[in-house]
């Protein structure tokens, strides 16, 4: 008989790994550990590890053209001794014809490379299931889901034994709390709903609650986001790229959102000179950011855009979830490189975060951006960019921009709709902008 109301544990995961290595089916593995085959399949897909490793005698290369490519000297490095670039793991960083290929077998059971006859010769990204890593990741997720819960493990186990079997019988939490003898030792109905929603009570989810199924939650329609877009654009790869190209100017981008989360401003910060651009977004999705990139490309010209924005670092916000559209024009021409910070690591783009403090002097947290026009945002940035910085030895960001771009600077600022403000006239308080607050 299958174990009831239990998470997959460390011993189960060891058995799963051994079964995968032997080539056992999910059904065979599930029978051995007393679980349903779908639970084993979900476990493998959820906790498998992806590795960029090559094969015997071949380096990692996931380009679709790797077998017939004859390109040479892409990196112009005198130290390179490889006859063909396809035998170098870094060829994709330099080749404009690079096209990603993923192994189609990883989308089907067993979702990992164990038992694959092509593994010894395959240079594509591979997937493996490691019981130790999977177990630790699972424990971390479980620990995070229980953060802030005022209960110990003994309480959680007792509540699970009392409540879960009754929920499985179709009983509502209201019914359980009003008919169970030891309700004095149970949390409130609202707290229990929260625990079920978070997955704290093993063996049930919100869909097991009768009214949760009857009354569907009214979600705001969102575009599905695929986190695969971050592959090849991680913070580790960003550091490697900057190490190889140390003189490349860096631009950090982010969003500043108002109190209700209905309106947002895209900020673009030139790290070296502390100058920032800001644009009201006409939506909350990734297309609103793409539109701004396209407008800038059109007004500046492709070559000047490439010069000003060669490398961009941003966070994992959904508005940046379409990096290919940001990196390339509508006609497919490359215009920049996009990299991402690690999740919950805003300090990795600390320069733009610090500059946001100046924006918050004018647009404090807790207010709405309703009624603001792009002219208001441009006026705000003109004042911020005309503010002298200690980091710049008393100069302003506009001073540094003019120094870097010389005679071109006036024309570039004009194309960007910017102009300097006299030092005595700089205003960094909410009175700079007259806002139309919603009634």
C-alpha cells in the first residue's frame, strides 16, 4: 500500500537516483518507494540539475551548426590554437550565427541523460538527478514555505494527522473546526487556509478544499514566463564577459513602481558616469520595455545605440523576460547584450539602486504615478543628472557625459530629450512635479 500524506524523503531520492542510473521506468521506481509514478516524474523534472559539459574529447557546444561549421579566428586571440572555432566552448560568445539547440529527449521521460546511448558523444547541455542536491533543495523550499509560521514540528505533525484525512473526505475547514473535539488546539480557519495554500500540511493542496474548487480565484491575466531565457545570461557569465571585456561601459536597468503597482518607470543607469535615463512604461509587460528600446534605437541610430548600451545588467523581473527582443532590433540586428542578476540579489546592480534614492526624494514611496507624463519624468531626470556627486569629484553626470562624448554630447542629449539644469536651480523634492492624484 502506498504511503499516505508523506513528502518524498531523502531515502526515496536515493532510490530514485539509483533507479534512473539502472534505467528503471518511473512505474518501477514508484512501486519500490510506495509512490505514484507521476510523483516520481514530477520529482525528477523539478529537481534535475542542468550541466554545460562536453563529451569525451569534445568541449561543450550547443550550437545547432556545430557539425558543419567551418568558421575560424572568431575571437582574434593569438593564444588560440584550435583550427576550427566549433571546437572551442567560447565560440558562441563571438559568433553572430550562433543558434541554440536543446536536446529534445529531455522533454520526455526520464527527463535526464542516464541511459542515453548518445551521452558519450553529445556536446549539448545535459540533465542529471542528484539525490543529495535534490533533497537539500527540497528542504530549503519547505523551510522557506514555513517561514513565519508559529508552530513547531510536533504541532505540524499533529495538525496534519487530524485535518488531512478529513479534508480528503471532502470536508470543509469550517466543518472540521466546528465538529472536531480538540479544536482548542487547532489554528483558526483563516490560518489553516493559509497553511494549505502554502503547502505546509503534507498531502493536501488548495484544490482539495471544496469551496476552493467551486469558487475559482479571479486572476489577472498574465503572459506565461519561461525562465529558460536566463540561460547563457547569468550573473556568473556576466562577470566572465566583463573580465574578458574590461573596458566595456555598463548600463544597469530596472523598474520603479508606484504604490498600487499599476504604473511603472523604466530606469537606465550608466554606471561609469552615474547618469540615468527614465521612461514611463505604457504597460506592465515585457513588450513595454521592448517598445522603449525600439524608440531609442530609432532616435539614436543603431550604431550609437550599440555604443551607449553595449552591455546591460538587470534583475529577474517579468518585464525583462524577453531578452532576445531587447538584444535585437525588429529586423534581427544585434544591438546589445543582456545579463541577469541572481534572484533576490539586487545588490549585484547596486549603482542603479543607489540612484533610485534620488528618484524617491521626488517621487516618495507610497504615492501613485497616476497623471504623470513623460515630460514630468524627463524634468525629474534633468534635475537628478545635474546634481553634483562626490563620486565624480564634484562634477555632475551631465558633465561626465559631455566629457566622454565631446562635441557629440549636445546632439545626443537633445535626441534623448535631456538638458542640464543650473546648479542653483536643481530641485530634488516632491514640489518639482505637480501630480494629479486619483480621486
